[in-house]
C-alpha cells in the first residue's frame, strides 16, 4: 500500500496537506511579486523623472518649469475622463439593470454579448471612428453650443473639424461602457432572491424593488466597475491621440488644442531624448500618482459600504 502523503499541522492544529502548502506559498509569492513590480515601476519613474523635476525652468518645454508644462496635460486628462464617466456610467448602469432584471433571457444574453464584444475592439479603431465619422457629425452641435452658450468659457469658438477634447471624451465614454456594464450586471445578478421577493411582497413596484434592494446591494461592485472604467479613461492613449488636433492649451472644450498625458507621451516618446525624455517620464509619473490616488479613493468608498451584506 502507498504511504499517505505527509502532512503538517498549523499553529491552530489544523492538518495542512502538501498541496495546500504549495498553493498557499504560490499565492503569497504572487502577492509579493505584484508589490515588487509596482515598487519597481514607481522607482523607475522617480529616478528617470528627477532630471526634469530638478532642471531649471527655462530648460523645460515652454520655458516656465515642469509644473507649467504638465498641468495643462493633467487638465486634459482629468476633464476628459470625468466627462466620459458622467456620460458613460449612467448608460452602463441602465444597460446592466435592463439585462439583469427587465430583458427576456435571450434578448439580455444577446445584448450582453454585444456589450462584451465592444471590449475587444482595439483602441485605434475607436480613434479612427471618432476622427473620421463621429467628429464631423458633432460639428453642428458644437456650432449650436457656440451660438447659444458661447458665454460659457468651455463652449466658445467651436472647432470646424470636431476634433476636440469633448469628442475625445464622448468616445472614451463609449470605450468604458463594456467594463462598467459587465461588472454592474454581474453584481446585480448576485442580489439575494429573498431580498427581491421580500420587497415585492411588501407591495413595492419593480423599480422600487431595484432601488431598495438591488442598487444598495450592488453599489460596491458598481463603484469598483466605475473605477475600472475611470482607470481605462485616464490611461487611454491611441484613441485620444488620433482624435485630438494638437495645439496650445485652452479652457474651451469645443476648440482645437489641449491634450492628455498618455497622448502627449505616445506622440513624442519615439523621438525624445535627454531632458525631453525625462519630461515625458515625469508626466507619466504624474499620471501614475493620479491613477493610484483614484484607486485608493475607490477602495476607501467600497470599504465604507462593506458593512452592508446581502447575505444578512
């Protein structure tokens, strides 16, 4: 007879088999590896960005220092991402609710498949679509905004090409739909059936049941999916670089100009060298910090809502 596999007792007295020990060690090693990679990326960015951060202001692009160079890029990145979230998140949550609680199973499966398929479309395709098809069709809307709301600093002097920060934001909103929709849909489907039936038994309409049972249960997941979409919008490169027509910074969202940090890096990195290369890496460091701050904020929000449990 074969001898039984050796076992090891933990401090609590639980018998741990070799397979458990191997899996535990692999899991711990993977977690440590992720931390090391993150620390390595941060160390690389900081070391390579130091020349640009410590160089005299007149040697930086624009001649007024690194902050003056990078803050318009931060403005473009943050504003484009926030507009994309404001436009895309309500639509994504609505699609997720329709698929999970309103649509017949076959129709819901078909819509879910189409939404998931959007995630497989390359960024460059979205960029070409936004530049060649979407942007020209938005010009009449931009002209109308310029005529009737031109007194607002963001809506004056509309571009004749439509290749503006607003167009890039709308395309980003389409690009984040698959992420937010997929996560929200799966979370809504996990709502305990007893909670839904209890709300309906108390006389709630279907929308009241969703508002009182489904949305509170799924809110942490929706926030997580939204933050994933925001991360995609903050780091999107090719689509934004193709759509935007480069130019000087402007507060106007409907005019030519403005850029984002990823687009700036993508367009200038191949030919950059010396201090210019350090500038771009320093801009990447700023984007790294922004993304890290967004994820930490999202983690804080989710933890604050962790007391609600649909299983209770």
